C-alpha cells in the first residue's frame, strides 16, 4: 500500500512539473523591448513581427498580453507603449 502511494505521488509530481520543463519561459530568460503601437496595429500583428520560427504566435500574444496586463480583448491604441519579448 505504501509503495503504491509513493509511486502515485511521484507520478503526480512528474505530471505537475512537465509543463514547466517544456515551457520556453522556464528554459530561457526573456528580454523585452518597448515598442509603440502604430495606427491599425493589433497584438496579433505585433506578436507575428517579433516571433521566431520556433514560436507559436498564440504564445507570443499571450506573453504580450500578460506582461502588459491587457485583458482578453487585448485592445491597443496608437502611441501606446508595449513591452514585447525578443530573443537574444
């Protein structure tokens, strides 16, 4: 019984840590560049400009929204300063 509980506990710990291990944010530090929104810009377009071939644009959008404390609509305005993640 004890062995079963121990094994289940280890499996749960491994499952809990797996998303952190595969997350790029966990593996490499992020550097941010401040940009200014131009008329017609959207967060999606901005994210697409700053992503690499290894990135998923949805993750970059999420990171921009998170770091700039934007809501789910992620509405931005011309002249607004945004921090965007850049790869070193």
